[in-house]
C-alpha cells in the first residue's frame, strides 16, 4: 500500500490571514426599496391643521357670458355659485416605533451608526407604504378616486397603443404621466413591437422611461396584479392645473423630510431606546377629468415574431 504524503504548508493561509484583515462593509441593503417615482412627480401642498377642503363651482354651465356685437345690447347678469358642503381630506398617518438596545448602539456603531441605520430602513419602509397608500387606499387612493365616466377597459386584454390613446382622450388637458406596474410596461412594449411602433424614451431624474405620445410611462410595483391582470392610470398633476395633488403636514416636531418626523420616546427599564417615526399624507383629485384608469390589463400575453 502506497504511503500517503502529507503536504507541508509553506506560507500563511487565507483563513488565518483574514483574522488580520479588515472587511469592507456596506450599509444594510433591503430588496423592498424602490425609486418611488410617484411621490417625486406629485405636486405637494402643505396642509394646515391636517385638513384640506376642496371647494368647487356649482352648476358651472349656467354661468352666462356674451360675445356682443357693436351695439348697446344688454349684457347678461350672472354669478358663480359654490357647493355648500365641499369634501374635506384629512391627513392619514403611517407610523412605527423603532427599538434599539442601548448596549447595541453603544458597542456596535462603528463604522455605521446602529440607530441611524435602523431609522433609515424604517423610514424607507414607511415611504414604500406611503406610495402604496397613495395608489390603493380606499379613502383617498388614486384607484378609488376615479369617477365612473373616467374608467375604461382594454379592447383585447393586452394594453395596446389604442387603449393608451383612449386614456389620453379622457385626460386630455395637459396629461402628466401614465402610472403602471413594470409588468404592464413590458406588456405594452410587446404590443408596440408587434405593431412595429417602438415607443421612444425620455430621461427623467437621470433614468430612462418609455413614453407614448410624449407622455412618460412611470413604473410602480404598488399597482395591483390580480390573476394576471393589472391597471394603468393616467393623471394630470398640480393645483394650478386642477389636477392631482399630494397633501402633507408642514412643521412637524422632529421633521426629517416634508411630512415625516422622528421623535425620541425615551429609554425603558430594559435599556431599550424607542423612536417614533411618523409620516402624515393624503391625496386629492381636484376635478374628475384629472385622472382616468384602464382596467383589465392582461400582462401575460406574448407573441411569436416571424421574420422573412
């Protein structure tokens, strides 16, 4: 039987060497963080006392004016009436309490501060929830603020250029952007490719976006996808344009960003420090034709392309 030779180590090995090496560390990463384009593209209105009253013109079609000729015709007398019980929007709160043991924050805060990183990730999660609420909240979300006459369905299931044109016809007064799930953008791209009309792109915030008729398609994974179907929103933004506006509370104690605050709540008998993170926001659609929705958008249709 051959004798097994034991290999003699002649230099310092990797495992032992790592004990003297300093690893380059990253801050904690979290897959749920998204760009949240919707909150960047909305116009935000500061709200005093947490209430936003949406006043409207009552019976606007009955306001009389005259384009008279060069005579002494008696001009019509009219006035603009207001609805007596306008809708009021109350700011909603998205909150959480972040707990950090003082021993952890004291001993393990190099090179990254444990409290800062805990708060950063909690704030990112709250802002993700904010975008979801702006789209899906039953009280003020975009999908629940669409008038019946501003809802349409796809013609064939997949989102086609014709469907998006129909949305533009509903929000024709300075439409701002389409908002849709990334899978819906992919489905629309396939339909454009099938028809030989690839949509151009535009650069916003340093990123590239597909467009249709010059209007950008903004992705958000907060749009619902149910049984292979989703929705596409087209909206106009801004108070001066009678569009969609975001609402926030200014001047909060411990304000970090507009509408978001962090407040220290103290240290309990277990040496755990607590921080209250609060974000107050809402959304208002000023007039009905500021938003329209395309329903029943199928996102799973593919085509076989044959080239001659």
